C-alpha cells in the first residue's frame, strides 16, 4: 500500500494585543509585589530576568497584567486559551479558504489545564465541525507536544486518506504563575510567555501545489523509564501549597542524553550515505563515543540546511548549538524568537519557523530539522522539505526589519533596582 504524504498547507502564530506586553519594568513590578519573596529571592528573579535573553515585547496573561496572578480562576485560564485558539484558527480558516466543516482530524495540545468539556470540544462547538471529526486532546506533554501531534497526524493519514487535519498548540499561564520562593520553580515565570499556533495539514496529493512543507521524517524518543529524566521537569506544589513547574538540576543532563538517543535514530534517515560512511570511518579511528555529534565529527548540515530549535531558554539554546555543531547564523531564529516572544511552550517552534520565513531564508528544496524537548522526559524531532519559496512575514511583519538585535538590558533598569543588591549585602 502506498504511503500517504503529510503536507502543511499553512500555519498561524498568535500575537497578543499590545496592552498585554511584559517589558522589563512590568516584570520587575510583578516580582516585587509577590509578598512571599525575600530580598534574596527578589535578587535572584531580577538577575534571572537580566540573563534570560528575553526582550521588552513579550506577552503575559491578563491576570499578571492586572496584578491578580495570586488568585486565578478557571474562567481566566479558559479565556486566555480561547483567545489564542480561536484567534489563530479564525485567521487560518480565512487564509486558506478551507471551511471548518472539511476538517477530518483535530488535535489540541495544551499541557497544564484540563476542562470539561475539553478544549477540542470547545473548538468543535465554536466552528460547528462535523460529528465524525476525529478529536484528540494531548495534555501534560510539555514543550514537545506540537511535534508529537505532527507525528500523530502522519500516522492517522496512513488510514484516513484525502483528509484535512488541524493541530492547535498553546499553554495556559494563568493557573501556573508560581507564587512561592523555590528557585527551581521560579524560573518558568521568567521565560514562559503567552503564545500559540494553529496548523492546517493534509495528505491530499491534489493540494501539494498549495502546500508549503512536506514531512520527510519524524522520530519520537521517550526517556521516562529513567528516574533522572522523568523527574527533571514536573508540575508540583511546594511545601506551602504553591503550584508551579519544577525544573531539576539534572534537566540539562537528561536533555543531552535524550537528544542523543533521538538523533541516533533520525540521523541515518536524513543524512546522505556518503556522510554516514565518513562518520563511521572517523569514529572507528577515534575509538571513542560522545553525546556531542559535533565533537564526533558528524556534519548535520550535509542533510539539512535550517535548524528549528525550541526556544526554551538561553542555556538550552547554547547547549543545543554546541551539541549540534551550529553557528550563530543557525541559532539566530531561535534566539530572536526567545527575545521577541519568550518561551511559548509547544508553539515556540512555529514562531522560529515564521522568523525564517519572514527573513526569506526558506527556498524550495531546503530541508529543515525541527527538534524540541518536553517533560516526561522526551525529545521529538522531524525533518521538513520546503515545497515553495516562502516569504510570508506573519507575526514578525511589523518588526522583522530590525532583527537580529543584541541582547541587552537597559542600564537604567539595572540602576533602578540596584537597591536589591545593596540590601542583600
């Protein structure tokens, strides 16, 4: 039986209204109004903000903007999600001309909120989709869930022919804004920001000419059987009952191992035979093993031209760059996405891809490696082939000309809050 192809027809990223921006001054005020923190915690949060690589124009939830993050309600979380989900879907249906009634598969990935009816059910009701639409709700899968959803669509397409699929990825920040003082649980407040995306996929060969990307390979790796990896990222309550996301000190190590496991499966599929033979010969003579592909002499650029890495944080980006042997040009889309939009969880990859498109980097025939990490702990990756020259500016339209920018925090900001450092002496 002939394998069914998986194409992306279009995707849409969410841009919040300007009144929801979290500049450094607003972030500092959010930190200082948390009465559970002491001077040491204030100092830690402000210094983390300075070092995070986050710019002045990221977006936060309404509760944080309004100063009510200490008492979130379910209605706040659902309103936040619906703004993103319905906003991106409205634009996607308008852009493509494909009506909701033609959607055969619907997958929603939101990790940290569960509602009844489910979010997919809310989408089906809003757009009056068919009663035979295949709906899936992927929760608790973290920043890697968007690629997991793509893999699921690809498998479903082998059974459901001539179909359309929608993937929606977002995250709910309202109920997860941490109010305690455990440092490893405070960091997500610094880097996670409001965002989301919707994608339209198809396996209809008649629409190949309209598609922008074709899925060539997809690999999912789950390292949850190892306690070190499983416990590296968890949503828990601290001793005072404050809910938040716990990031353990073992996370970088767990991430490196899981990436290596994933790429050992993906690399033979995406690199040319000549490069694989060269690598095997070099590795044999060196007679050593390493988790860093660049140190092992493997040239990933012989098989892919662009690298779409999840903007999880400055340290994550630096580590991925070293492991994969990437230069600053390769990492620019990810760094700039972190700067402009922050870590938007599973949707972050699509902001990175949108940056590449807005910069007119994506040409017909190019291949893109998309790789993401998520709680569990897992690494999901896929390789896309660009089907047409892409130049849509998307969410970057009004500001792409000024990028790339330097990472910096205004001296006036540091000076204004120097009292925190002085008070801790």
